[in-house]
C-alpha cells in the first residue's frame, strides 16, 4: 500500500505536468500559425516599400530569390538573397525597363544587416536602404539614416566602394563612415558592392 501510494504521488503530478506542457505547446503552435501570415505580409510590404525607395517610380518583379536551403547554408557574407527587375511607365505609357534592385545580407558589428540597393539601366545607384539590422543605437544604427546611405546615390555602381574615416580628401568611390561605427559602415559598403556585382552579372545574361 505504501509503495502504490508513493507511486501515485509521483505519477499524478507528472501526468498533470505533461498535460499542461501539451496544452501550452498546442497554444503556441496555434498562435504562431495564426500570426505568421500577418507577419510575413507585413515584412513583404516593408521590403516592397524599401525597394520603391531604392528605385523610385517603378514596379518590381522577382527574377532571383534565394531558396530556403541556400539561406540555411550561407557560408560567406555579403550574400545576395534576391534580385528584382524594375519597370516604369515610358513616354507612351508602356512599361519600360528601369533597372534592378537587389537585397543583400551581410554581417555588421551586432549581427545580420539587410541592405537593399537599386541600380538603373545606365549603371548608376538609384538608392540604398538598410531594411533590417541589429547595430548599436546611435552608432552603427546610423547607417540606416539618409546622412550615410545617400552618399551612394547617383554614383557609378561599378566603382567598388570603400569606407573613409573622414571626408577630407575622399575620392569618388570612398564613403565617409558613421563616426565610431567603421565596421557597420564597411558592412553596408561591401553589401552595395556585392549588389552591384550581382546586378551587373544578371543584366549580362538577360
């Protein structure tokens, strides 16, 4: 009797705990399933807005999207995750090619940084946006501000940009780093270079 009573004292709480765990797991799974679609839609809308800022006045069509297997096995940064062709209305109202927009994931000071880069048909950078990052507020996070990324706009995408610590004597291909955030600044510049390379390579195949 004593042994059975002791076993019951162990089994019953364990069964209750297991039941609670199952209920919580099911609840979390349901919540994830219910919210994932909205989260994905929100992220897609934000990304499309960033593309529209990187190459204004155009609509976009995906021509390359990194697969899940590729994304899980990125072995080097920066890496191009997607390329979109861009079209805008021509003088006669017909759609005409405007350029391409690429998204690049790179690694900054605090983690992954996603950079969206627009390049026109004549090889000029139309815009750069940092869409997601984990950089330090007030330092590396400032690479997501116009004061930094607008330095690329209008420049020849094939220059091969590097980062300078100050604007004194900086060349056309040098981008002035955010003060105190050289690593983050360099990460964005390298992402822009990789986007330009990938777009040029893709354009040659079209």
